C-alpha cells in the first residue's frame, strides 16, 4: 500500500510556501504603496519648484539649469558603478541567509568603491568645465555651473547607494522619508527663500546639491539604525570580486542609461537651442507623473524578485510578474490619460513660453504607456542575475537613442527629441520582455490585464467627449474639475469590472492597517 504521507508533506510545504509568498506580495504592495505616496509627494513638491523656477527664470536660463543638473547626474552615474542595484540585491540575499558578516562586507565594498570613483569623476568634470561649455554647448555661462555640478555629483551617488542599501532590507519607508520628503522639502524651502530676492541659475543648482546632501545624511542615519555601522571593519567578509563582477555590467548598463536619459537634453543644447532644453526638461518633469506607481512597485518588488530567483521559484515569479503588471497599468493609466487629454493646459502652468512643448508631452506620455504596460520585465532580468543581458539591452537602447537623436533633433528640435524617446522606449521594453519569456517562459499578461485596458478606453472616450463639448480651456478650475471627473469615471468603470483576489487582499490589508491606526489614535 502506498504511503500518502509524502504527498501530504509536499502539500503542506506548498501551502506554507504560498502563504509566505502571499505575505511577501502584501509586503511588496505595501512597500510599493509607501514608495508611491513618497513619489507623489516628491512629484508635487518638484512640480511647485519647477513652476517657481520656470516663472522666475526664462526658458533659456532654465535650459542652463537643466544642462548642469544633467552633467551632475551623468557624473554621479559613473561613480555609482552600478552599486545601488548591486548592494540592494546582495543585502537582500545576505539578510535572507542571516549572514551579517557578508552583509557588512557588501556595505563596505559598496560605499568604499563609490567614494573612490566620486573623487575621480568630480575632478575630471571640474577640470573639463571650460572646454565642455565652449566647444560642446558654445555658452561660457555654463562654466561655473558645471563646476558646481562636479561638487554636488558625489551627494547624488551616495544617496543612491545608501537608498539601495536600505531597500535591500525591504525597508521602503526610510528611503521615502529621505528622498521623497526631506530632500524635496529642503530644496523647496531653499528655492522659496532665494526667490524672495530673485533667484539665479547658480543658486538653484546649489540648492539642488544641498538638498541631496541632506538626504544622504538622513539615509546614513536610517541605515545605521537598521544595521549598526559601528563595528570592526575586520568583522566583515568582503566578497569584493563577486560583488564587482556583478556590478561591472550593471555599471556599464546604468552609465549608458544615464547617458541615454540625458542625451536628448545634451543634443538639444548642442545642436538645437538652450531654450529648447528648458522646455524639454519641463516636459520630462510633467511626464514623471505617468511613471510614479510603475517605478514604486518595481523598486519594492526587486528584493523579492532577487529572493525568488535565488530559490529558483519560477511559478511565484510569474505570479508576481503578472499581478505587478496589472497593478502598475491600473494605477498609472489615469495619470497618463490626464497628460494625453490636457497637454496644453498642463504646460501653460509653467508659463506661456513652455506651452510649445504640449505636442512633445503627448508623445512622451505614449512612451510612458509603453513603459508601464510591459511591467517589471527589466527588474526580472536584473535581479535574476542576467546582468550581461541588461548591458546588451542598454547598448542597443543607447545606440538607438543616439542614432535617432542625430537623425531627428537637428531637423525637428524638441519634437525630434520626443519621438526619439518614444522609439527607444519601445526598443528598451521589447528586449527584456522577450528575454524573460525566453528564460522563464512567462509573460506579464493574463485575463485580468484586460480590465484596466477596458477602463482606460472607456474613460478616454467619455472624458474626450465631455472636454470637446464643455471645456473652454482657459480656466484652471475647469481643468481641476475635468481631472476629477476623469479619475471618478476610471475608478467607477474599474469597480464595475470587478477586483481580483490579489486586489481584494491588498485592499483588506490597507483597510486593516488604517482601522488599526485609527483605533490607536
């Protein structure tokens, strides 16, 4: 007679594994929610900052500001050496193994190597400020701005690596407090104080750097609370070669991403006009609202993806992939629809000279739609250890960005930069989407994915008709009312279509948390 006990044990193990996974998904959703709230707050604060700067500075001056910030971002990206993602992955793994010696070693390698590269990159940028300003952008007003950018670049690097470390502990709240609340609030306070006497481009750049320095200090404090940094350096087990071997392709990839993310700005400044740089920078800032929930859930899910990959649990990775994709599309879609339906009104908030970027904003919104609709395929490639694939993807993406930038920007200016962003976004998402299918035989779509698609189409048609019949376009109150109507229509259609079990579980968890806090209060 066959002993049924192995089947029972296997079932119990499977149930325990599923329960653990369900808790992890809820934690991921909670972490994503925390990050999304932080990003919304950050976006709101940055929106106010950009409105102040855009109205006090001309489009040309704002272009100089954007070029200097882009230079600091590229320099910091070089100095990070891919260690923000690497530290997050290795800390998540070491923590799951309860390996404190290895964890301490990861922190030493990550922060120490970043410090060395910061010294080199900042020195080079400072030294090359004059030839870059004269020969690339043909505007010597950039020289002191690039020198200031060289000084603030290390703050950006350290805050990114420290944020990666805290996320490795699956602690999203600390990074939200530091980067999404304290940093932009400090920056806003500095901007408002300086604006009282008439802010200059130089002062705006310095305020940016000081706010990021504040974020770095706060993140270091939070990291120390989570894992004491007052311990012997010799107590660590430093797997330097393994960490840097993993980080090298990530660094090359991230460096190319940094370059790709700023290449349109740089080429607009070099081949087009400085004022075009200013308008394009505002377009990018407004378009960020369409990526808030996507980026938040991706960051929250990355440690869990690393653990699932380390355990070889492809089934639950598929669950995470499909559930996460539906969530990011559902949450980001109304934001993208707002941009598509009201581009002129949104850009006009920054001043009449910025309304010229409305058409470019719509194109960028479609690029963001492509980005969110492919889910977390890029994060799965990264966190499953396929860093060479990420590097190859980034090389293709940057090559496409460079090719189409040189092809379209000299001829079409701002619109050429927007079309380039759309093309390279399609390429950048198609590659990891196909690779995840090839490696794991999983796709980010299931039947429930149709619900946000149907809700989005219904909302787009109904609000577009309402806008055509009732909206005059000259009243901010009308714009706010139309946006509220859009959100209500989308929410209503979504509820009519019904919620999945995962959706209900997350909502129940959020309701319980809210009730618990209310009862304590």
